[in-house]
């Protein structure tokens, strides 16, 4: 929270604390976090849940119970947004083989989200059904709902061999309701500060602003550690990430807050 204040950041995408995922925190722990954030004037932009970050073969019934917990936590922190994924596809099969199951699962999540009045933010992630722009679009078209929108993550597209501005944004820009600020290099797939990689971050943001985008830009730098289930930067590298984004926004004539 000290670092957030230093960088004039007033929101946090809540994923976990005390070595626990946000969905595994007790009610008492959630209340403690909420009170500490409120005392510092920091709000939650989204619940960074791991919903959908399981194999398409894993038990969905048990996963739905976790999803209901995510809905309750979103209400606790007064945010309409819950980040989700579209299920890992086994290495020995193609995504198309699992399309029906994936779309049924996403459809069920969307139905429950509509009932609860929350918005699901699907993040493009390597290895899941929606890792490519075309399959992301398939999700939004088939499960069409204002309760299902996109988290646009440039670095994740780069790590899948996709050019974010030239190949992904043209298909998805009308569905983008949230942006992860993370950049990466095609060579080696290494994550780097925004503007220093192949994520076309400046072009992506410029195009979104031109369309009137006024949503969150959520820093997800992962500059020290990046894996399928974990990302870390630490205070010093997070400051570098924040200042890289500020520089881009200044070039684009956009305010920081």
C-alpha cells in the first residue's frame, strides 16, 4: 500500500495476500483486508480470481462453488468485475475438440454472473481455449452477454505468437472492458516493462482511447517471476512498471488517474 500511494495508484486488482489466493481467504481475513484498504483510500478494481484456470477435464461442479465464493467477494469489495479464464486444453488434443464443453462451462458462469449482477472479465492466457483472438471472439459471440467482457493482455498474446495491436485488437476491441499492462518479447517470451517489448502497448492504448475507453489499466508487470499460476515484481520493479506506463500515457496525452 505504501508503494501504491507513492505511485498515486488508488485501486488494486485483488488476487491474494499472506500466501493465500483471494478465494481461499476466510471472512475474517477478507474483512481485515477491506478495512486496511479503506483506511488508506484504496479500492478494489476487480477480483483476480483463478476461475477457469483448471483443465477442461477437471470437476466443474466443485469449481462452481469457488465461483460463488468469487461473487460474494466481489460484493464484499464493491466491485462488479471478476477475472476468469476458459480452461486449460490438454497438450494431446486440440482446442476445437473441447469447444462444446468449454462454451457450456462459460455459458453457465455467465448465467450465474447475470443473476448476481457481476461482470466476468475473460483473460487471454496461454494454454487455455481463449488463448487466440479468434477463440476469444468465439467465446464472446457464442456466450454473448454484457456480463462477459474481455481483459486484454498484450504480453499473453505475445507469448502465444500473436501481435496484439495488428492481430488481436481488431477482433476484440468492442469487447474490451479492462486492460492488463504487461509487455513481452517474442524471442524468449520474456516479460518486460510496458513499451519495451513486442506487445504494441502504445498502439493498443492509443486505439482504445480513440474509441473512448475509460476503464482500468491494471499493472501486471511480472518482472521478477512469471508462470501460469504466479507472477511477482516486488516494490522496486513495480515502480519501474508504473513509471513505464506513466511515460506512455504522457506521450498519448492521457491523464494518469
